[in-house]
């Protein structure tokens, strides 16, 4: 572990930082339990948003946890899934799109800097891939009782200083909605990635690192799409 990575880890342990270095997450070992991917189906309290994709797959346990999370919400809310499993192929397309956008906005930046900028918005598809490629990560938000999506300080997948879960730059009402969502998801067994208020996971490397575990039990699943 490099010096800077070690310092990041120590600061996280004592609560001085809430974001772990990617290098720490990458060090987590994976022993996949081969749990299958299944289709997420809507319920009275759990809804799907088809704006980004028409395919909603996740590990079986994750689907059960999403249902529990939706039932943990106050009655005036529903849980909306924006995205779940994302194929390596689709992740690669998103990565290339983000690199192109970064280059267009920063024409003088070198390759290393462009990749750093792109990683602020999308995981780089290297090694064993990110949480979405495991079927253990989901992007979620709140809806009203009729399933209409609510605003939580930013749109899901909108990146700014308002994106982190504990951002102080959002309205108090949006802070409350984020807290309601987070409490329901944590109670069901998920962890939140603090840099993105909508991103929750279970069983993948991110979940293991933030749960202080040495192994993850969901690895990359290869389905083209």
C-alpha cells in the first residue's frame, strides 16, 4: 500500500475522510458465490425508471433487499431503480463517451488528466470492473406514492458539488429526502457510496471495503449488451 493510499485509509478509519481511495477498493479479493442474476420486477412500492435502460438485472439477494428497502420507506414514498446490472460492453461505451466529453471540455489535458476527469463521473472498465458489472450495485432514488420521481438536490447521475450524499449545498428538504432514502437502504443491508447519493451496493468490492471486510462475494458477470 502506497504512502498516500495508507494515509487515505487512516483518515477514513478515524472519520476525517468519508471517501476511500480506489486503490483500497481494488485490493479487495473476490470469491464469487455464483448467485444468479434475475430480473427486477416492479411492486406496489418498488418502481423501475426506463430512461437509461430497459434491462433491470441484479443478484437475487439484491432484489430481495430492494423490496425490503422499499417497504422500509414511509408510505408517501416509493423506491425507484434507475439502473442495476450494467454489462462490461455498456460500461466501456459510457467510459469512451465520458473521455470524449472530457477531451472536448479540456482540449489541452493529457491522457492521464482526461482519465482522472472521466473517473469523476463513471468507473473505468479495467480489471474486474465496477460494482454494476457484478449485479450487486444499484442506482436508486425516491418517488412519491404514485411513483413520480422526486428531486433530491440533483438529478441522479448529475455530477457537481451537490452530488455527495452529505453535500451542504442543497436545500434542507432535499437533505431530508436523501436521509430517508439512505436509512431505508442501509436498513435493508446496502452501503452507500458517499460520493454519489444514488449509488448503493451489496456484495461487491465497494461494499466490502466500506464494510471493513477483506473479501467480496460478487464478481464481474459477463453478459453482452
